């Protein structure tokens, strides 16, 4: 509303000046020189000054400026109308930084968490280090924050946006313009203007010597106009003591300055908003129209027309980075992106990888965008825990070592140990292959998982799986066909040992599954599994599986396929609805019978182990529930959640159609599952608890009987 009122007032002022007779031209018409400095609110204040200059057609013949005044005046001279400048300043990525002091590096440092909690993954504390060499060739390990310094990245983009805006010129200014810095140097180019701004590392910024743009000699043929963004009554305007001292000295210098000048200065500010400062600048010019009348009646061509030829595409150069990193950092740049979206998308992609640090942008005079980044080797250490009332508590640790040398390497060693369970999971991953779209990985799984007895105390012993041991090797390659569209090619060489109720007589079952597969994945950027608030995900896979089960013989090579779609929608920020469908089928060709389900091994736990695992609710994926296994099924999911930032109450429900009619379970083909859940999630700490119950169609009314629900609690969003 304030912005609308401001525009309305400025339009009224403009129409008044254009519709009414201008002040009578003076016989002694004089040229005007505009002097602009800096200050926290100066960009907005100077914008109001230019609104008034345009509205009253005040000729400006030359400009001497520093700091924010240099940027605003350069934009105005190069073709930006005041409306266009205001629109630029109000961009969401620019508004927080327009007028802000950024000289000190400490201002860009984000405070670390009280406890270094991992941002994602299994609940754990995390420490991050990078390895850096000095000029003498010695290596040092230094602490690194867990979170990317988003503030410094935003400021790097802000710096680039300033450079980009100053490059959108149609005709270079035809009249004198000087950007003067605190060390006394001056010039009119992009580099000179940028040097005077109070950005990080600019130690000659105009903010350090306020009011440096002042007339140096008296010329009776000129009108010197000095715009000052500090009100006459400025007691509460400046809070920093050092800034107050600087301004007091500068204002005293202005007061004692021997050369006559027209001072454009507000009297008092009652509101500290961009709109109020723009209006203050406009009104301050109005109050000095009488003194400026000697310049009326004469036109000035310092400013070009209100039309721009923007730079729609940038040519990125990576001369600042080493040859080992060049191809990888370049792969994050999408050549099809245009305009300001190019660097924005580049930053969004590359900063998701913790290997890259100290990202910088510099727009060169020829239009090339010089990009720099550091890529020191990175070490991540995690220690924490996870578990549930099926697994019991487990201690957890992980070490990641990342570095770049022609490829992005990840060496990872993950391990856990619980009451009965343990596991070691090493992995090697090579990323950013094939122009950044490919990724190769090899990992192993040496683990033993054993359930607690109490949770399954009421289950049928003959259908239970007590423990599982794995010695697996996975080889895979992922390729991003299109953004967010990924193909995974994987082959599993497995060795499994299963303990069941038959183990006392028959011994543990041993099998060696081999499964090559291809999986397609596509999801929206904001999608999160199970507890998302918006977005969607689509996943489908095709595979072949061969199983050798020792003395039991083979399950014939069979073909497997599954598909899963999930979508979330939030009509209110705290209320989410979700829906999804999933299905799977396993078949093989039997002579004389066509395609049939795989033959059974005659032992229920082993048969269920190799059936497809359904995923109707979060808790149903925790272990090998017999009712959640089938060679051919379809399901529909519905869910709703009330949640705030960290806490939520969710209700999951699914309908399952078992086309195989699994003979090992009593709950037959039409099944319903209901799962109310409460959840607390902060960074990697994720705790959920609730109730779960599955019934068939004939007993659907039993969902009201909460006495027979299974209670569950789970700490950590893990998947092993």
C-alpha cells in the first residue's frame, strides 16, 4: 500500500510540474554538477532524488559519486528509469543487501550450531574438516562449518548483480561522470564504480570517507548539488558509534566548506523504510527548487533513453580454478540457462556439494563471467545412533573422504553395532562423469540384522524371519538423462543367510541371489519421502533375478518390475494431503504354461523373503512383514498431516490388492492398513512413534479396535 501511495504521489508531482508553468528561465543559465555519496539508506534516498530530477526536468550535466551513489547514478545515466531502478532494488535477492555495509568479513560468517548436528541422514553429530597446503608444501587439517555459508553466496550473487546491472547499457554516457574512492582514485568504468562500494574486501570504499564527493573549486558557471542522506535531526538514524563519528566529522566539513552549494538533505525521518526514504529524497529536491531555478529552461543529454539492451546470456570462464577441477565445475553450468538465472541455477547446483567453497563471480569488461572456487579435500566424521522396537538400539559411525582429481571421488566407510546387529558398509563413488551427468559406484554390505523377540511374540513362529546376514557386492552406474530424470543401472551379487523357526532342524538357509536391474527416477526438487509437504516422485524398475538356495535348488530366472508414484499437496502451510499408487509383479516363462509366478521353495520365510516388498506406510518397511510381501500386488496410499517446522501428526492409510493371494498369510487379497504417527524431526534427528494395524476387507471394522494395534517407535530415517 505504501509503495502504491508513493507511486501515486510521484505521478501527481510529475503531472503537477508538467501541467503547470515551469519557473521562469534565468537569464544566467548555469550547468549543474550532482555529488552523491553513501550511507545505509542512501540508495533509496538517491532514488527519490532522481525521481524528482526526472519529474521537474532538472538538467544534470555531470556527476561525481562514491559508494552507493556511484551505483545509483550510473544506472540512471545508462538508461534505467527511477521505476526500473526501484524494481531492481526490490528484487528479493537484492533488497536485503541494498545499502548494507559488507566491508567486514566477520559480518558474512554464520554462527555455528551449539551442537554440530548432521544436516541429514542417520541421527548423528558431525565434524567436517578440509585439508589445505601452504606455500612451503605442508598440509594442515582445518575445521569447516557443516552448513554452506549461504550468506556469503548471496552476497557474491549480489555483487554479480551489481556488475550485471551496470553492463545493461545502450549508449555510454556522453557527459562527465566520476566514481571516486576513498584513496582518491577516480574513473567512470565498472571497476571504478565497484571499487567504491562497501563490499567485502573493498578497503577504499566511499563508506570509509563520507562526503568525499564535494566540489573542490569554486566555479561561478556551475551549480553544485550535494545530496546528503542524513537528516538534519539524525540522532536516532545512525546506531553504530564509528559510523556516527564519521558522519559527524563529514557534516562538520560540509558546514565549513567554503564553496557555495545546494544541499539536498531531509529534515527528519519518522519511518525507516525504503518508501519513506524515496519520498524524503523527492521532497528534499522540491524544497530546493528555488535555488535550482537558474538551471531551468535548459536541457541536458547526460542520460540515455529509457530503453535497455540486457545481456541475456553469459560466457562463463574458469581461469581461476585448476585443470583437475575445471571440467567438473564447468559441468554445473547449464548452457541453456539465460540471464540472471544462469548464475543462480549454477550456485544452487554446485553448493549442494560440500566439496566446493569460496565461490566467486566477476563480470569482466568483455562480458565474460569469471568464476572461482576452492576445492580442498574434505573429511566428514559422524557418530550417533538409530533403532526401533524391532531392531533395538544401535550405535552408528561414518567416515567420508571426498576429493577431486579429474573425477569427484568419495570414499566412505559406514558402520553400526547394536544388541544383536552389526554392519560394515564400505563404498567408492566417482561422480560428475560424462559432462556431469554420470556417476559410478561400487559398495559392499557385510552385516547381520537380528530382531528383538518381544515385538513378534504374538506372530506365528513358522512364518517368522529371526535374523538376516548379508555379504553383498553392488556395482552401479547412474545417468541423468534430463534434469531430475535419472537412470540407474545396477547389478547385485548377494550372499544371504537367514535364521528361521526351521533352523533348529534344517539349519540356517543360505542363498546367493544375482540381480541386474535398471531403475528410472524422477522427482520435483522439493519432494521428500513420506513426510513431504509438496512435490511428487515417480520411480519404476525392471530387473532379472536368479536365486540359488543351497540344497533347495533354484528359483528359475524371473523378471521383476515395479512402479511407485507419490504426490503431496498443502492447501495450508501446516496441512498436507498426500496420495500415491504402487504395484509390482514377478514372472518367469514356464514351458507349456506361459508366464507364471516363481515356484515356491516350500519354506514360508524364504519364499516371503524373495517376494516384492510393499511400501504402503513408513513403518511397514521396517522388517520382513509377511503380509507386506507378494510376487504380484497393487496398492493405493492416502495420507494427511498437521505439522509445523519440526513437529507433525500424520495419518497414513493404504488399500492393498494381492493378486498372487500369498498362501503364507491369513489376511488375504483385500487388505487395509492404518497407521497414525507423530513425528519430531530436526536436521538428522528424526523420531516417530505411533500405531499400526492391518486387516482384510471382512474385518475392516476392527480398525476401530486400538487395543490390537502394534505400537512402534523409530529413531532415525534409515534404510538398510
